[in-house]
C-alpha cells in the first residue's frame, strides 16, 4: 500500500514539475474521494492548516496524510463574489488504498478551469482573480468549491522558487 502511495505521489510530482506555470487550462478532472472539514479557515502559511487537519484524522487506525494530498477550498458563492482571502474548507485527498474512518465525499469527474503557479497559498488570491476573469470571459459558470493544493513546498524543497500550487475550479458551460 505504501509503495502505491509513493508511486501516486511521484506521478503527482512529475506532473507538477512538467506542467506549464501561469497558464489557464480547461480539462476534465478525474473523480476522487475527499474527506472535508467545513468552516472559515484563514491560511497565510501552510502551518495554519495543522489545526484543521487534526480534525480530519483523530480516530484513524493508520496514517492517511501524505505529501501533496491536503488542500483548501473556497465555496462557489464566495468565488462568485470575489471573496478569495478566507477559505471555506480543508480537505484530504484519499487514495484508493486509504482506509479512512469518517465521512468521505465521492467527487465525480468534472470540467475544471485550472492553473499551476509558482508559490503557495499566500500568492493564491491573484491566481483566483485570473481564473474568475477567464471563467467570465469564456462563457463558463462556477459549478462548485475550488480545490487548491500545494504540490511542491517545504515537504520537498526549501527553495520557495520551486514551490508549485494548483488551483482548480469546477465549471459548466453557460
């Protein structure tokens, strides 16, 4: 199981390293399983995620957190109103191999507008503005909560110039 998790993470890292930065793309995002914690969450640095994350795994028989599997999201209503400074949820992306004791949401495959950028959560607000401008310009409509995941950060490197974060917003055509 650990070997498969490592393989998944290596694929994710390869994708993060090879994806063009600061380019918006529209693509079909695969279905996934998520464990969510709702509530306003202020994130200035990755350390701000530690307390909400503890709520996701208090009674787990085995560890489920693994680098690149933690993210934060902004609800549709806040995205549409341009409220990008506070997050509405923190989530854990569960691999097929993960055994999680708690509520799991099966997120279906969906059309998304995404961007990879150099930086972390502190630089995300400008990226959300770009994504929302793209959505409006291209006759798209926000269809759900954003998913923001730092793919490369201090868990991989201390060089902040190599950090990569992905933001995906589910959309539908108008």
